[in-house]
C-alpha cells in the first residue's frame, strides 16, 4: 500500500467527502494496494441513519463516490506514468453512480472500501467499489467518472 493518500497530493481539493483542505469533511484517504485501491474510514455516531448504530445512506454513497473518483484520478496519473502531484493537473468528476445496499453499515466499526477500474473508454472511467463493515460486503457501487479539463474547475 502506498504511504501517502491520493487526496493528500491534491492541495486544491476542498470536497466534503475527500478533500484534505475541507476542515468539516469526511477526509477519506485512498491508497493503491496492487491493482485495487483501498481506504479505511472510521465513522462517527453523528453520521447515523434514523436508528442508532447504523450509518446514513447518503454518507455511504459519498464514501463510495469519493473513493471511486479518487481512484479514477489516480489511475489517470498512473496511465501517464507520472506522480499524483505533477502538472498538468488531472481531474475527474462523477457522471453517474449506482449503489446497491446489501446490509446495514455499523457506526461502531471501521468502514473499508475496495475499488478497481473495470473499463476505460476515452475520457470515461468505470470503477467498481465495495464497502465492507465487520468483514462483510455491505454495499456495492458502480461509478462512471469522466476526465475533465482541470482549468474548468481549478483555473
């Protein structure tokens, strides 16, 4: 696993889910583990759903979305054989996302994410992501990320 998280290379990123610069965000941290990317995130009770002890579905979707798009961005850099902090900046955005919730996610255990690139087609990158809690797959997501001109977002 790489030492520094993908998100820690992107000083401009203020995303609520994965932006290292957002003081109020979730601060998701993603790393390569061979061909897949992984992340571990510790939930807080304040991110609960209606019942105590379970994570809110919107928070879950954010975790899958941010981890998947960060994976797509990191993969673009890897495809160009350059570091995550090199210029010109590469950026991707979410074009679509499908989430399947299979079982509740506990707020009392770490959440683990595992994502892989399954398709590249021009600017489109399809990522499959699984979210684990208590060692079980609780959520599966498919995210379509699209590479966009970084100067349109961070110019």
